[in-house]
């Protein structure tokens, strides 16, 4: 039985986020330049997006380029930018055909002007699609996002439109780039590193974490389905006791 067949379709995570790691190591092991790893990572992006759409996942967020990645050698940054924006442009008709809505989070103003323009054009072209939302984290870091949210809230307080006493969890969430999305239910990180790396720190508060040794360029649909299957074997308690996690009918409430 495949993992895809083993998944309980009635208890799917609404939002899966992925830290796509290991492109460089995958390339190095084969004696290639790092960019070849990134190029092969595109196949995994395609496979994972298809896999998510096929079973009806609502949100898939991919960490494609972090704020820290700007510090890599210029040659790699330029090649990555070209690959990212080139792939997005090339894949936009397929996204439209499959009713996938493309969204982006991060400091997009930091992208090279041409890249930002092309990206915004692709976002616009898919904005009315109602199937999977594919969220690309580009020039993204969680501390950047939270700092920007704090600044925005301070401005509102200063302008008199926000009362500090009224600031709640929801107020903070509504000032983040992810304001209209559910928090991730499942985070996958490939390539064996056991870190969050400045990704969705606020949003991951109760997310199930799944780490795999597989390098991102080797990640395929069955790897994705295995992660979902293993997520479904866990009990999510959200800070409560196991016994509290039943409905009035005695049915389990976890993984809803
Ligand atoms: C991490 O591997 C990966 C990245 C920084 C870039 C991810 C980009 C892609 C997969 C390209 C295509 C993406 C889209 C959305 C079209 P690493 O370089 O940190 O690997 P290492 O840790 O082995 O060095």
C-alpha cells in the first residue's frame, strides 16, 4: 500500500509548510555546481505542488529564499533569483490550468526590480484561482516579518486607530504577511537539519514538525505523502490533556 493510499482524506492538514534544504549538498555529492542542486530542486517543487493539489491540501508554503540568503556569494544569489522568477513565469500557465493560486510572503521590495515586477505579474494572473494556494516565501524571514508587524502596530497606536489594551494574538496575526492563511499544521524540513531557521516563528506555535534525511532534489510525491501519513499518527494537544481532546460524542478531536 502506498502512503498516498494510507492517508485519511478526511483529516488532511489544511496548511503544509516546507523548508526545502539540501540542494547544495545534493549537488556536491555528485560533483556538480550548487546551482545544479537548485535546478533539480525545481522538479521537487513541481512534484510537491502536484501532490498537494491531488489530495486537496488548501495551503502549501515553500521557503524559497530567506533574508539570510542575500548574504550568499553574488553568483549564487543571481542564479537563484533567475531560476526562481524564470520558473515561476514558466509555470504560471500550468498553475492557472490547475486552478492554483500563487501567493508570496516576504520583503519583495528587496528583489531586483525586474524580478519583483515579473513576480507581481504572475501573482495577479492567478489571483482568482480557488484551488491550492501555493505560497512562496521569498526574501522572507520571520524576524523581519514580526518586526514589520510591530512597526505597523506602533504606527496605528500613534495615529490613534489602535488601542494598546486591545492588542491580542489575533491583532498580531492580522499584521503578519500570512494574515489570511491558517497557521501551518505540518512543517517538513528536508536534508536532516533540525532547525526552524527563522521561518514562520509565530505561526508554527502548535505545528507538528517532521524532519527527513532526504535532500530536497530527491523529494518526491511519496515523500510528501509519507510526511502527511506520519502527521496523522500524532495526537495534537494544543497545550491540553489527552483526555480533553474528545468531542461530546466521544470522538477524537485531534487533527481536525
Ligand atoms: C536550500 O538548499 C535551498 C534554497 C536556498 C533554494 C530553494 C530553491 C529552489 C528549490 C529553486 C526552485 C524554487 C521555486 C519555488 C521555483 P541549500 O543551498 O541551503 O543546500 P545546502 O544546505 O545543502 O547547502
